[in-house]
C-alpha cells in the first residue's frame, strides 16, 4: 500500500471516528454548569418553561459521568454507520465503541481494507482504531492506528482544532446545550422511547454559532472553521431530544443539510453510571497515523 493510500484511508477513519464521538455522545463541557439551584428551579418550572427544564437535564446528564450508547449516523453519499458501546466523560472522553459502516463510499473503502467494522478506543489524549488483518499486513503488521488529538488539531485548520476540542471535552448533554444556546426550543410532548416515559423537546440551531458558544478555539480557528462549514453547505440543523423523569437524556436526533447531501445522527443512551475502562493498545501492535501517512500533518 502506498503512503497516499494509507493517508486517504487513515484520514477517512479519523473523520468517521471523530464523527462517531461527536454524533454518539455529542458534547463540549466548556459551558458553565447550571448548578443544583438551577436544577431545583427547573423541576418547579418544567411544566411552563422548556429552558428551565433543559437546564436541569444539562446538569444531571453531565454529572452521570458515563452511559451506554447506540448510535447511527448518515452523511449523504459519504457514509452511513452504526456505533455501539460505552463512553465515560468524567475526565475527558474514555471508552470503547464498535463501529460498523453500512453504506456509502466509506463502507466501500473499508471493505477494500478487509472489514467494514472496527473498534474505536478513546483515551483522554488520543483515540485508537483497530483495523483488519488485511490492513495490518500492508501497514507493518500493526492492527491499531493511533490518532493523537494534538495531531488532529493540525490536520484541517479550524475544523481539526474544533475536533480536538470536542473529543477532549465531551458529554452527551451537548444536544441540550445546543437548544439552550439557540433560544429556539419548544416542548413537543410526552412520548415513550424504548419503554421509557420521556418528554420530547425540539429546536433549530446555527452550526457556526455552536462552535463559538461551545469551544475554546481562537478567533482565527473559528473563522477557518466557519469558512469550511460554509464550503460544506452546513448552516443550520434541527435538534430533537427526549429526556426521562430523572432528567437524563434518553435519545437525541440531529438533522441538517450538506453540499453532499443530508446529514442525520440518532443516539440512544442507557445505563448511566456504567463502569467504563479503556487501555492503550500494545505498543508493538500500534502505528502512529503520522508515520503511516509518511508526512507530518499540515494545517
């Protein structure tokens, strides 16, 4: 395999794994917590104020620290995928997901590498993708590829920096923060999701504004990210969330349009507080993405 091919496959995996983190547990913990007083106020005002109710959900979900996640993501003709596993966010993103590519050009690319499924392992400073035996045979015999978040920040200008920020500061309540920040939120009604009684909320958010409100990027990085979002045709997205009687997020759906087609992600959350552990793969079986690509990442 040429370094160009490895670079193309590696970058694709990096993008998809990152999208999985953002879509499955979507979040930035850079916003201020609502606090216990706001949570109590939200309990009292939930019947008349969606904002007060969501502030309570934001705090409660953030403090849960971990959950099991099932997610599906579609991005136009590029890819469709499923993810399943458990993630923790008490001190940076940790956990494991099994990712299966079910359609699009990404599935075709992965199929050429010997498998349409991979394991994604998240640690606070990097994430790791476990590839097939066929890929390992063409990559020095190593199955795991390491993507250090510092390197991701250099891959694609503002979007890479934003990706790093999100991967290191993530919780499921980002969808809640989106709705709170947008000011455009309404209570849809009471619904049952997988046997759980929930309240459904919906709204529309500005994607570029999301980056401003929920990241620690510099002014230059934000400007770069906004340009990339505009070029991709990404402007607004709709966000729907379902929360249970304990103020925990049960389901979220995000939908939007891109230049390449429609984007949607759906995630279900359960077993909050589940024990999550993730260890760095064996060094002898791990290759660094930069080495596989054959060049240092460039902005």
